[in-house]
């Protein structure tokens, strides 16, 4: 396998791990040429190892895939890219030496590895049309979220009891969601084909800005009246390099939740929790 094909193989694998089963599905979901700055055939040639992207274009592709800059997938893609350009890892070895900063934690533990594997196997993406349907109103967004975290058929009454939305509003939302393949309907019952799956976040691209803002507003309104189960806070000064290291560990900690959760849990003994790990820069003010 030549170096360009090796890069294409890594790109294809990462794309699948991010929940995009097909190259065209990914291209269309993130806004196509408007976001990536290239045609589908140009992108497809990259995955097939027929061409390499410009460095700025690779950055756009990684952003559209939802890959954090310092994540293992990002590092593997960049390494494969420069290996294809130079023909070897010789120069890259200079950059791979450990930085002189605070000591990092030990290598990923088994639980973290299991969480990463579970996420990659369960990850799914919605199409832009499905995101449009999900974000049509608050009732649609929350109803779908409830169904995606609940296995099997659920009655309109159960959704109403859990969310406090009126049954009529829920029925209207479910009908629209069903038309887009987001839920299945049977009389006054509904279920989601995404139950026990991990729906990947909407791609962070210019084409999705309005949808992301709308969804963020829904969640802000919903969480403002939610019950906080726990909270941990700390203020600390650190370098940008150490912040990047810590963010990776924080992401792993959040991902560990999928080891403990299941949409098939007994509904009488379980609840749906929202885990929000945020980092705010306090000083200096931006």
C-alpha cells in the first residue's frame, strides 16, 4: 500500500468511527462543497488514495468530522498525511518527543478503552434533513431525545408524564419525526431506531450554524428548569498545553458514562441524565 492509499485508509476508517457509514453521507451531512471547499469526487479520491488534500483542507475535513485537534484520531490522520508527503516518519519523530510540561496521566486504562470502543461501535449520524426535523421545536427535540434513551415502545402518555408536554403537542411532533424516519409509530406508541445508539453531535460547520443555535436555545431552556444531581467546580491556572492535555482526560471521563448506561434499563428504576463538562476561561477576559 503506497503512502497516499495509507492516508486514505486512515481517513475512511476515522470517518466510519465518527458515525458516518458512507463517504457521500458524510459529504452531504456536513454541507458538501460549501463546507469542505471541494467536490465529492475530490473527497472520494482522497479516501481511495488517489490524491492528498492541501493542509488547510485537511483541517476543514477534520473539523467537519468533529475530531478534536489533539485527539488520537487527529494525530493519526496528521501523521499519515505527513508520512504520505515525505515518504517516512523520520521528521515526525522529532515532533513526537514528549513536551516539557506537567506530567501526563498514565496510558488509557481498560475502562477508557472500552468506552472508546463502545462509542465507535454505537455512533450514528443524522442527515441534515433529520436535524431540521429534530430542531423544528422544543417538543420534537426533547421527545426524540427521550425515545433515543428508552428502549422499546413508549406511549404518548409516558412521554407526557416524563416531559410535562401536552399529549396533543407530542403526537404532532411524533408524526413529523416519523415522516423523517426518526421514530416508528404504532397507534399511540412510538419507538426510536436510535435507542441505545450514540447520536453524534451536529457537525460544527457554517452550514449548520442556525440549527446549532436553535438546538442550543432549546437545551438552555430545558436545563434551566432541570434537577441538578451533582456539581464539581475548581479554579486553576495552567498553560494552554496543559489545558489541551486535561481536555483529553475530561473527554475520556465523560465518555465513560456510556459504560454505565443502557436504553434498556428498567424505567421505574432509572432516569435520563445530561452530563455537561464545561471549561470557562476566567482571566484574562476575552
